[in-house]
C-alpha cells in the first residue's frame, strides 16, 4: 500500500473496505514563509498589546503589583475541610 491508503475493518472481515485519502499539496515555500511571519508578527503584537494594557510587566495588573502567593506547606494549612479530615486520620 502507498502513503494515504489503508484497509479498514468494522467488526468482522466481511465488512473490510479500502480507504484512500489524497495527499496534501505542499504550499509554495515563499507563501509559507510569508504566512509564518504574519503569524509570528500577529502573536508578538498581541503580547505587546496585552502587556501594555496590563501595566507593563508580568506580575502587574492595571499598574499595581500583584503579591506572590506562597503554596501551602501542609495539606491542612489552607483550611479545606476535606484536607483537615484526611490529615487527622492515621
């Protein structure tokens, strides 16, 4: 069999059938490079816009600094009822 061809079976051999799909057409190298650059430029502009709207740097929202959140040191330290029950049982 060639690339893009397959034999398919549904439940039993009586229902076997052949399947063939057309291979994709390779895009022009110049057109692909231009499209790739459009996507990269659009992504960079979106990130730049989001960063300026947020206030400048990561970790800032609306110009105000966001405090770092420390992860809990033990399961019961965050106050979850289920964790307190689990940590009290041996």
